[in-house]
């Protein structure tokens, strides 16, 4: 996400921060380069112009603070203005004081509305908001079946009526069903339509008038760039959308839609889709995303991911075991690795660390398949072998290799690196430091 934009923008800012004295000509040159980068990222021309005018106005007195290098002051100004461009602050879903909260999901065909409905319902369920879904797409074949399948996967009720084409009636009946299910939030999955299709937009207007939704969220494909902005403007003019969910952001290296959509519509981005799985929907935080773009990391999101994935009791048990005489065994390692996998793709997790840039991630050659391969090797061991890897002789290594479908060399490498990790953990447990040991991260089968 934003790899291309981030790499180019940070290269320009590094060039400016490396100078001891930041002249007016240097600032103008840097801003011209930033202008080119933003336009290449598909940010709208008007927003780019306004953004640079604000940065330049604030950069006039950039040498006023003697305690901070002028280049670093400029980076702070760019960060602040990126936050403004992205919407300034997080805009959570506004829940009704008297349930249920009705959320209308609208957008083009193929933008990912139905999948997003499932993702949002799953998130609301974890937040104790008791979601319920209504299948209001009566035009796309199997749309109702798809939503019902998603509902079963996340254990959320779904109302659908394959025998009716009256969308208003279906949604009204769905609200009655949601009331019986004691739902606190109702997600209405509508049919995809073009913002210029008057007849289909008229259907949405009638639906809005009939059920008075508390939120109208546009689901837009983030990879369409300026098209997403034009689509958002069309839906906003017709319906008055209250927010946007940008999908497929994990595949958008440019980021023009995210940087433009709020400035054009003033409808806040509420969530972003960052993957295909049902847990790949993140709340949109303008300040955190600006930090990611400028490679300052996003520790808060990293902590939230860890809190959602890590079992506290298991973490406490592992912490005690690290400092014990016996130390961690391979069964403990397997459990820790599985909790790590719950946080999502390793590349995405590493991308939240400060200073981590696209080039570093590329060089690290992060491959989530390696974690599965390591898991297969450990699962091919007996419980006694996991508890005491010293039992594993040549014959056992051959059996483990055959059982996991990996080579004997991979099994040997894993066991050698696990011993190195055990020593490291014991040193950390005793001294709080790494004791000069070289970390095994990023080499061999061990996922760093």
C-alpha cells in the first residue's frame, strides 16, 4: 500500500533534510518535485495545488526554530498537511442512540460491496455491536447466496428474499427480522450501479427515504484512482454519503484515491480493505496513514493487531518459560508463530515498523509460505521431539523431512536456528539485552 508514493516522496524529503541550510530556492525545488510525485500518484490537480500552497506558506518561517534542523521541520509540515488532506481525524461509524443502526452500503458493480459487508459485520461482531445483514441486491445472480454464505462463516444473521424484486419491501422486512434477532446494527448490501444511472439511483433514493439509514457508506475500489473520486462525487451529490470504504488498498501502490476522496467530497474514509480475508478491514486513521507514507511507522496499529491476535495468558506463560531453566521448546515456538500469523501477512506487519521502507521489505524477501513450511516441519515431529529437540538424530530427521514434504537440509537449518534462538531468549531473559548474539532474523526458514 502506497509503496510507490512513499518511496518517491521520502527520497525527495531525504534530499532536503540532508542539507544543513534550507534555502527558499531549495524549498521551491523540493515542492516542485513533490507536486510531480502527487500528480503521478493520481492525486487531483486542485488538491495538489492547495496542498503545496499550504506547505509553502508554513515553510516560509521554517528556519525560525533553531533547535530543529530546517529539513526536519519541513517533513513535519508535510506530515501535518497530509493528515489534513486525508481527513484530519478518524471518523468511526455513528451508532444510533436507539438501536438498530442502519448502514446502507452503495457503490459500483465489482467494487466489493458484498465482501465488504461480511468484513464489516465481522468487525462489528467483535465490537459487540450485534450485526445483521440484509441482501438487497436483486439483480446480480447468486448475490443473496453469497451474503448468506458469508453470514454463516462469521455467524451473523442474513435476511434475503429470492422471490421479490421490491428492494424497499425486502429491506423493511429485513429490519423486522433484525429486530426479532435483537440486532444492534443492520448492514444493507445494495446492488451495484453507475452514479449516472438515474433509474438505479432513484431506487437508492426511495430506499433512503423509506428506511432513513444512519450511515450511507460508499464502497469504492481504491485502485481506480481518480475514477473513485468521480464516482464518490456522483454518489455524494445524489445521496449525501456519510463515509467511504476503500477496497483493494493492499494492491494500490499510488494511493491517489485515498489522498483525494476526502478533499473532493468531504465524506470521511471510515475503513480500508487491505486483503481478501474477512479480517482484512482496518479503521482509517489519517494521522497513522500519513506516518506510514512518510515511513515513520504505525506503532499504534501494530499494537492493536497484536492485542487482537495474542492470547494474554499464553503470552504470560511464554514469558515465564523464557526465563526458566528449560526455556522455550518447539511446541511453544509453534504456538507463538500461529499467533503471529493471526496478525496478517508478515510483510504488512513489518511495514508498520518505523523506518521500514519498500526497498527494505523487498530486500528482506518476506515470504509467508516459509511460516507454513516451518509449521509443517514442527507438526511432523512427535510431542517428545518438540519438547526435546536433542532427541532428533539422523534417522528422525529423515522421517520428519518426509512427513513434512521438506528436505533434510531444511530440517537441519530449522533445528540449528532454533538452538540459536533458545540461547538468545535465555540471554534476553537474564539481562534484558541480546548479549552480543547475532539475530537469526531474515535468514533461512525462520521468518524474521
